[in-house]
C-alpha cells in the first residue's frame, strides 16, 4: 500500500473526507507535496506557524537542545533551563500580575488546567463561557465549547456550566458571586473572527472583579502577534486573571500554557499536592523551540507589520460575492453566501496550490491566518487566487 492508503487505514480519521495532501517538506510560507507541487500556506497550521515553517532559529534551537537533554522527569520537579528561560521571557512581556507559567502540551490542556485552578482558588464551581466559543476538544474544554451540536454527542459533561451571548452587555449580569471563572476568547476565532466591543470586555472585566470571579482569556489562536500586538488583550485595555496560550507558542512544536499570578497558581501545590500533573508539559526541546520563535517575533518587525498586511487583504478582497470581511490583524474571515460556495472556493484554491480552510462555527467563511512573514506580493497572489476561485465556482 502507498502512504495515502496507509494513512486512511492506520491513522485515526476525524472526517470521512480528509484533505489527504501528502506533504514532504515545508519552509517559510510554503509546503511541498509528494509530487513536488508548491503550496502557499494561508492558514499556518491554524495559527501555529506564526514565524513560518521551519524557521532556521527554531530548528537550530531544537537541534542544540536535543543534544543536551530531552525528557528527564515529570513536570515541576527538576530545574530545567529551557523551561526557566522561556517562562521568564514570557513574563517579562506580560503585566506584572501574570508572573507564573504552567506549560502544557496543547491549548486544550491549558484550558483544563485553568478551569481546575480557578475552581480550586475561588472555592466555587460555576463556570461561564460563551456561545460560538471554541476552547478545545477534551472533556472539560468541550463542556465550555459554545455549540450544542458538538457538546451533545458526548454528554454528560462537566456540570454547572452556563453559556452566554458574547459581546452582549445584558449577559454580563449572569455573573454572580458563585461564579468561579469566566472563560472568553479575546477574539472569537471559530465563530468567524468576531471582535468584542472594547467597552464590553472592560465591563466583563469589571463584573468579574466585583464578584470575585477569575477572568480567563483564551488567546490560544490570537496570541503572539497575530492580531497586531503581542497579546490581543492589549488592544482592549484589560488584563485577565489567567491567560491561555497555545498554537504558535511552540514555534511550530506542540505546546500550550496557562499563566496567572503566583498566588493563584500556588493552590496546585497543596490539598492535594500535585494538583495538576503532566509528564511531557514544558518539554525542554519544545521550550527551546518556543523561546526561539518568540525571540523572532520580538526582535523583528513581524508584529509591527501585521496591521499593514491586514489592510492589504482588505484592499484586495473586493468582490460582489463576498458578503463581509471581518478581521483583526492577520486573523481574517471572508464570508460567502453559503458553505457550499465557500467549499468550492477552498477546493479551487487547494487545487491551484494554496491551502485555506473554513471555520467550525462559521462554515460559510473562508479562513485567512497566514504566517506573519507573508509578503505583500504573496498577499496579492493569495487574494487574486481567491477572487479567481469565486469567479469560477
């Protein structure tokens, strides 16, 4: 059997029609399939490869750390310099109240840890999330996912969960003194890039403060420069109690984190001891990769140029068949008439050598979330192909 047949036979499938592209190489903005076809990557592994595929600095860091040591012991017992250095770098670029990092293997695991520490720290059980939110697919994360069609297939899930309308001022009144935490995406991604009003996020922050509720902001997709600032919450004038990171955090390697004040995080150390455990979270090779990737973001102009690149997409994506374009930085949703139309556009683009996708809760929207290294010429090329696809489907 060839690789495609082996893939379909032995690798667990999540749909009955996977893309099935056989990628043999990736570098910068591009991937290459087994036939040597070059593919422009317009989604960066779903906001993972912010500095591009196989950035030389990230690859170098991986090689150097792999030669020193890899896995040693479960999380938190040994002083491992890559963990210490990366946690320090992160906290140096965060508000002073976010000074303690727990590294995980993924964004979903960061969500799980944050919910546990919120309940443990506050002594409360109610968790509030929002409709059309996505926070992962593990049991706890799925409990707060904002779509009943996904949740219902796996019930019973966590109890004492309430879902509210995002960006709705009246909904905030449902937060009370019995609410342990509110979990919100700073920018709703899988809903098709929906931005909150600045005043709404500020009102949400104020309500959480007044009720003794922890505000957890999920920046797993939108963090690390994608929206034009290092952290999206900087644009809304608030600070969360717990910040969730993932996707781009590992520089292309699997990593997540939840970050809080040390006082909050300290509750995991007692009653019971080892209140949250992971074997591979904060793996030294991945920490080295993540730190290298973050340094690329911090030391160059990638983040500073995100807004200008966003404007180029908005300038070029003009067509009567496009109902709306929603964006914050290089997180962009192009809304079509229907999923059927959008799927034809996506398939056309893939066939012509450009990878794009749709959104879980907005299948009528085409996803644009390229590596932040994308050039003006590549933006024009991408937009021309999307418009060509719309005109030919």
